[in-house]
C-alpha cells in the first residue's frame, strides 16, 4: 500500500510541477513596451515642454521592440499630435499614427534594426528617434509550443506508467502483514 501511495503522490507532484511549467511559459517569453510621453504643453511651442519625453529611445528586437506614445498634452482643452516617420532603415516600413487625440495612444512594433527618426506633423519642433538593436541572442530559443508538447507527453507517460503499475503491485489483502 505504501508503494501505491508513494507512486500516486509522486505522479501528482510531477503533474502539478509540469502544469505549472506550462502555465509560466507565456510569462517567460513576455516582452515589455517602451512608453514615450507627449507631455502637457508639448504643442505650445519650441521653448515650452519637450515634444516627446524621452525624445530618443533605444529598443532591442525580441526584448522591448514595441513603443507606445501617449498624448498627455491636456493644455487648452487638449492638443492633437502625430508620430510620423521622417526616415527609416532600409527594408523597414514608414509609420504614421494619424491624429493622436488627448489621452489616446499610438503603438509601433519595430522589427528591422536601425535608427528611426520621427516628428509631429502638426508641431514641427517636436522630433524624436528610436534606435532599434538586433537581438543579442545567439542560440535559437526552444519554442514554447515544442516545450508544451514535450511536457504533455511526459505527463501522459507518467499517467500510463501509473495505470500499468497498479496491476503489478501486490495488494495488502493478498499479502497480509504478520
């Protein structure tokens, strides 16, 4: 009976551990977003608040290569802005947010390394840049889908082994202790 309890406990712990691994996979691959603020007063003139804060950001592909601009320029009832590319690296697409109203956001994910210069088409003094660096990973990452399939295969093997061992373990009734 002790062998069965041990086997059941071990199988349960293995399933719990493997299930926890599968649940945490998306967290391990999560990327962060870089936030650029369009502060209050950005549209008031070149000598007012900075246009974009920070004006220049650096991101790494696969780590934090998404940038989100938030228009927080509430001056005079809210000021519209844009985020429009001036120059992009060879092979990259231009981007244009269109009008970003007060409180709204614009998000751009960068996939080509290089320097992206941008400005506000409404306020010419508002400029910024995004420097995109290639990923520093040298070895390919083990795909999370393959890991999930492997973990489920291990779980299935444990369940199968447990069910087959049940028939081979001696029962307490067949061998009473003396």
